[in-house]
C-alpha cells in the first residue's frame, strides 16, 4: 500500500476558514506541494495579503509576514533584497493586487525583483461581501453593480497578466485556472516553474490563477466552476505571456 | 485496488470531488459531519482507478489516496 496523494508537509493540519468549494484551498495546496518538491521549506518566506487569504499563515508551514493592503510586493522586495538567499513569495487576491496594490505590483515587476507572486483572480471582492472588483466581468452582477458591470461607466476588467507582460524587464508571467483537475495540474506546473526561476535568480515571476467564489457569485461550487469555464476563460485566455528567455 | 480515504470531519460538502470523479465512485452522504455538512463518501470503492482527481479538486485536503502496485494517471501531476 503506497500513499499517492495526501496533505503536503508544508501545510498544517488546521482546517481552513474558507467557504465550501472555494479554490483558495487548492491554491494553498499547490504552493505547499511545490515548496515540498523543491525542498525549500526551511528557507521560504511568504507575504500574506489582505483579503480572504489574510489568515494563510495559519495553514502554511513556512515563515510569513503580513503585508499591508496591496503592499505585499513591497514587503517582499524588502525581504528579498536584505536576504537574497531566501525564497520569497506573495499570495494575493484581485482586490489586493489589481486594485489597491496595482502600483506596487507594476513597479516590483518593472524593477525585476526576484520574487514570486501567486495572484488569485476570482472577479469579485470575496472577504468584504462581494463588491465589484477591477477584474469583474462586463455584465456580472455584484452587490455594488446590481444591474451588472456597465463598461461605459466603469470600463473593462483589467488583464493583469497581459499588462505586466508588456514590460521590457524580463519576467515569467503566466495565467492558469483552477476549475478542473487538468488545469490544476497545469497550474502546479506553472507555480513550480515560477519558483525555479526565482531559485535561479533569473526574473520576477507571477502566476495568475483563475479561481471561483461560489458564495459571492451566488452559485453552488460546481456551477461556479462551470461559470468560470464558460465566461472567465473567454475574457482571460490561459497561457504563458512572457518568459525570461524572450527578448 | 486503490483506496480513497475521506476525512469526513474536514469535508465541507462542496461536491467538487463527486463531479471530478470519472468513475462515479463518490456520492454525498445522508448524514451530517461534526461541522454540519453532508460529507462525501466512496459508495462504489471497487470502481476506483486511483486517478486522484477527487483529491486534486478537494479544496480542504480531506482526501487521501492509497494504491497497491501500478498507478494509473490521466496526466502528470
């Protein structure tokens, strides 16, 4: 009898506080599995965001710093520049990274900081109760856009991966999804590659993960994965947008 | 034969594993767990092929998969 799948060592046994079916748990597990596989548990520092994942340090068995709202890349820059031997990653949501922290992420990417950013894009503000985020899809109903997002009034959603891929500084920018097992495997590959680029000291890396928020979307978890597949994948195409080898 | 072990008190009853399973091994229980959710359980364990897709979808790391001998996989993980 061989155990082929179990909780990774880099995660504590604590049950998470997330709503049923929230893919934050999957994203935590993928990061923990990658840290285990690369054997960097003892020299990894994470930076926690403000958002649903604010309590991530209760679940991950690595060192953690709590960043101010949106300023996780700035905290990570400080850690990485003072201790280049450590592996530093931030774990941020879309309200944190794409809205209030847009300047920090753009400039961290532009300076080419050797950090890894795991960006969870679920098209809504989850923790505060389902308000409209910069990544909310056109026509999507939220508590602050009850008639659907009006693109003439608010504009179109931000595609952070494409935005950061336009920068000249080398970087590894990839978008993946968490709606079915195949894409979860692809997402894990992307996260692993992002950490490898950081270990090699090559480039800034960001992995955008399309994620679900069943509670605030008002769906069952399975319907939410199908909604993501039908709607979000049209607007946010998956793929690798930039690698350090590109010039 | 593969063995799917579900920690029923970690389960939050999201049913993602039930939809992910290609062999329809899992179903939702009629009983409640300690958190008050209907948990998922393997009702047809003999059909399991050990693909670990249920465990990959589980957001709460409640599923553990054990196998004897050869492991069959749909894709590299």
